[in-house]
C-alpha cells in the first residue's frame, strides 16, 4: 500500500524494519511469514531508504541483497528509569531467573524452563519468573509440569511496570529464535541485571552473554556457577529522548536529500 501511494504521488518510500524478516526461523514460526518475506524483498528493493534497529539487522539485509542506503536507528529507552532501580533479592529463590515478553513460539520460553530444570538438577536453589501473556502460556505450563519445576515457575501475566521484576532478578534469559532489536535486553542491562541471550538483535552489541541456540541451558548453568552477577550496558547511542528525535529527523531529511 505504501509503495502504491509513493508511486502514484511521487513520494519517497522510507521503510522501517523492526524484526529479522529474513531469518529462516521467521518463515517457519507463523503461517504466512513466507509470503511476508517475499513481499518484504519486493518492497525493500523499491525503497528510497531503509531504517533498522540494530547492526545485526543491517548486515542481514545487506546479505539478503538490499542495496539502498540503510540507517541504524535503535529504539529509544529511558535509561535513567532503569538505572535508578534498587536491586533486591527474590523472596523465594536464591537464583531468580527472569523472562519477559510475548508468550509466542519465536521467543522460545521453553528453553528457560529447561534451563531452570538443569540448574535445580545440579543443586541450585533457582526459580523462574515469566512476565508476559500470549498463546503459548498453556504449553509452557505443561512444559514446567513435565520438567517437574512447576512449583518454582511463576507466571505473572502482563505487567505494565517491569521494574519490580527486574529489581529482584539475578539474570534475564532471552533464548529467542530471532529478534530485530530486543528491548528487554537494554532495559535489563541498564538496570544492572546480566542477560543471557542467543545471538539475536542487539544482544551481542550491548553486552549480553551470548549462548548457542543448540544448548542454551548449558550457558545458564555455567553462569549460575561463575557469574557475572551484574550486567553492564554497552554501546547505547542516546543520552536522552531529544538525541533520538534528532537522529530520527535527520534520517528523514537524508531520505529527502537522496
């Protein structure tokens, strides 16, 4: 639709990409995503400029044959809000694992449950808090029961404020099959919570501990034994919202002057 309008009225077509649309996992996870990939290739080939949210996403678009100018413009996060939280201990668990996001297949929340089962099998007093809602909840409840950790997995549903959960977390787990960005990774690291993630979105750029998708649980177990117990945010580009807005406006102007 946007391409049609741009063509009819001789507008510039500025396309934003916020997820890893060319990941093989993207095509597998949901019905219709293969068609979306084909449409994306067609539209991106006709764009004036493309905006993405991470370096990894830019590199994947280039590798997929996108030849128009690509700008990296990460999502804005109010870092001060997360940097000011007080870290506390979880009231139930010595090691509190945290997962946040939509309970959908591509997020692979079952990997966190399996990591929890491995930690407890090795004698760690660990529990898992899952913040979010979605279609996978019933399956994840069944997974926790199957792995005999349902008594130490807390499903808290959607939370309008994640700060209380971050404050009592020892680590955030992000075992996603694909991500374009990974907002929760930025939030956790800004709060000083270490993050264990697959190599998706901005995970590697900003200081997450990278785990292989093939054996995510083993990385969590190694972390439980040796840390680190504090996360540090690397390479975040904005000091405040004004810097983000200025970068956004500058990118639009660059399109107009192309």
